[in-house]
């Protein structure tokens, strides 16, 4: 058995063991089981977070991108940085892709990586924090020094029970700042920590996260600082004054300092602002921050162009919620007249996760695709133990009732993405994801854009029986493009 196959076998066995434990333990006992593991993991590795400045990033969308941007700025400022995210596990210059199908890994794994960071002489650890991770106490005994909130929208509602409970789990990261140690020994030096909260001030729930005790608070806004609601927030404001958000670049000003990023879309500016605010709080000059962000040419699996020399563009993105999918399509569509994305059809490949995850959003994802896309191919994504045909059927049904579903979810007064009289495309269902990608590429003509969403840079697909199989949408695209070009 190869090392990769052995790794996937181990992950599959772990998945089954966890499933058995969850089924046997009552809910209260399961919570204490998770708490106990969190303490034992921190104890075994010597509470390593007390020797690092730890930045936690949570929210529904944009967590991985924000973690990536924070780390890039800190590295550009000559700090040694560690990262734990859905994209990668990094200790200084050594990085491995996250192949665990867990954005926030288990307690012993996190503590082990934090210890590796300490041993490697890292100053900072940037950690992506999920609601499920918080619910299972994976954040406990990690002494966070800064908590970052990207945004919040309905997600994981079956797991948490309601949106209010989902929101409450996210807030626990910010509540934990109050109990964290305020003096740390980092690289042999005593450091007095100013606990910091950074939020997306444009989100409707920004005040909920700003209400927690902290030494410093920052609220970020995409737009003018003159907004009255923004000025009422108990925080220092960091705003982006937009200059050019077309094409493949984003140009804006922060406190009169010009920023140019090679990342399209307002959502990327929102993520970047959070990273900018974190960096301001750490004393990094705005000029240095701007230079750091200009070096970022892209984020793996996030609006990543993998088309190579094709006459059409192929965009791979992780978008798997209605809001994030809408933002991706909106960005592609608004940029289609640019040299990078010339006017043409928008061909979309998407699915939805199984395992009982957010069944409600499947038809909504289909509706978003139906409103934006000229051709829609519905395929498998991560079915877990559900019947993939049921999942794909729900997404396809949303495509067929796109305008009704879209208006119901986003609000009756919402401006529709395409003309009101336009008929939604008839969805094609191709269960095999490779086959679906191949069909989309074969259909594409010069000037078209193929958008493949749901998995981004993920390295694993979760299928029935607890099996985790190697998968990378980007690599599949390259392989299938070679076949199409050679046909």
C-alpha cells in the first residue's frame, strides 16, 4: 500500500470510529469527551499557544482567503508564521495541503502543529476556526490573541439546530479572548498582548462580535468612512475607497494609501481589509501591507484560473453556499468584457454536499446557477453516506425554479442577475464529476467561462462507507483539457 493510500485508509477508519463513538455516547457525555480531549492535547504538547501570537479567523465565507492574506502580510514583514486552514498546514516555509476533509482538525492535531510552530521559531499562528470545531471544543486551550469575523449567513443549520445557535458558536471564539493569557513568552521574549477583535463592519451581525471585551477593536468597510451606521460602532474603522474593481485586479485606497491586488471581486477586498486591520494592529506600516498584498497572485482554489492556454477560461472555486456562489458568478459575469474574461457563455458545474449537510440550500444553489449561468451541469460533490442522485436532483430542481427560489432566498426586492424574462437553462445531470467537467470543457467555445465550484483546492472526496478518495478539481481540469485539446 502506498503512503497516500495508507493515509486515506487511516482517515476512513478514523471517520468510522468517530461515527461509532458519536452514536454510543449521549450528547452531554460527548461534549465532555471533546472537552477532555482538548485539555489533554494542550497538556501533552505543553500548551504551545502560550508561546505564539495566535490569530483566529471565523465566519461563513472567506475564512481561508483571509487566513492566507494575513499570513502573506506577516511573512512579507519578515515574521516566521504558521498556518492551520482548510487550504494547508504550514510551519514557516514548510507547507502541506490539508487532506483531512476537516477545515479545523482535531484537538491533538492542532496542538501538535502549534508545538511544531514553537519549535520552528514561529512568532505567529493563524488558525481557521469553524463553528463545528467550536461546538466540539477544538478551540479550547488555544490562547487566541486576535479574533477575526468575516461574515455570517445560514450554514450548517442541521448540525447546530438554528441560525441563532450557529451564530452563538461563532461568538464563542470572541468570548474566549477574555480568559486568554495576556503575557506570553514568544521566541524567548516576554510579550504583553493586546487582545484584538477585527470584524467585517458591513455585516448585519458586526455589533454582536464587537460587543465582547477586548483591548482593541477594528471594523472594516468596503466603501466610505462617512457611513453613519459604521461610525456608531465602538471600533476603529478601516475602510476601502474603491478605485477600480473590474477585470482581474482590485484597486482601492486605505487611509490614502493605494492598494493594488491581483484578486478580483468585492469579496476579496472585504477579506483583504480584515487582513489589513490585523496587520495594523500588529504595528505593520500600511505601505508594507500594500506591497505584501500586491505580491499575492492568487489563492489556490479561490477564483483560480486553471485554463492554461485554452481559448476559454476555467475558474475553480470553493463556493458552496448560496451567497458565496452568487458572489463568484457575479464577479465572473461583471468581468466578462475584460481581456481576462471576454464576453461569452457562462458554463457552470456544481453539486452539493451530502451527509445530511444543509439540505435546504441544495435547491437554492441550483437557483443561483440557474439565474446566472447559460449552461448548468449538476454533478456529484461529497455525498458521504447519502444517495448522490437525491442530492443532485434537489440541485437540479432549484435550477428549474430558479427565479422563484432566488427571489425567495435573497428577498423579493433583489435585483435579478439576468433579465427577468430570461428562461433558466435546462440542467444536465452527470453523476461522475470527472465526466461532468469533461462535458463542460467540450461544450466551451472561444470567449466562454467554465466555473467549477464546490471543492476548490480540496484534495479529497468523501463517498459512501466512510471512504475518502483523492481528488483535485484543478488537476482533473488539466487532465481533461489535454483530452479535449487532443481530440
